[in-house]
């Protein structure tokens, strides 16, 4: 019986997503980096984006992999909802800008930018895979214009990232009517 109980506890631990380290109220680390939207390179500044409203930063392991492509399609499909809430979305990975130029057109459907993490952005946000420290974990953050994290979610399954970040922004908007 003890063995079954131990196995059940172990299975629950494996099934549960890990918590992102930057919790609600934490100041969001500022960054500026190369990004691509629709295959066009530009400089993305978190500070500038926050001047327009909340920002969803989602970290993903690698462009053109199955889960990352699914997640990018889901964010692209929801961009009208994010824009209606005044939110900016940006994906961040360890990929180089040339790869991101292609990914921004295909998987992101030219609807939101993706950025190259060539300066330790994922590390600053504690969004690094434990077993692959050269790759970002699948972690999403919602940052408000006052530079605070209001929501974080880590799960390698891409299915709930869009739904959860939209929900966090809607809840924040309902309290902060602006």
C-alpha cells in the first residue's frame, strides 16, 4: 500500500506544471533585443511596449518544433482578442534572428513578433529548462504597464498558455479600467 501511495504522489508531481519563479508583484526584468514580425527585423523594447499597455511574454524552447509551432498558431489565432485588450504579445526563444524571421511568417502568421534571446532574457525571467539549460522552458508571463508581473505559468504543454494569459489580462482590465 505504501508503494502505491508513493507512486501516486510521484505521478502527481510529474503531471503538475512547474511554477514560474517570478510570481505576482515581482518587478519584470527590462530588456531590449532583436525581434522579427512578418519576417522584418526590428528592436523590441519591453519598456516601450509597456507604454502601450500590458505585455505577454511567452518563452518557448525552439522554433519549428511541434509544441512551439502549436503555441505560436494559438497566439496568432487569439491576436484580435489580445489587441482588443490593448495587450502586446511577444515570443522569446534562443533561436537566431534568421530562424525567427522565417518562424514569424509561418507559425506566427505575421501577427505578433518573436525575439532572439541573445542576452539572457530567459535566465532573468527564470524560464530555463532544467534538463536543457540552452533552451527556454515554455513559460508565459503577463506584465502590466507598471512593470509588474501579474501572472506566470509554466507548462511544456502549449494548450493553456493563450487561454490563461488572456484570462489574466481580462481580470486585470476589469479591476483597472483604462
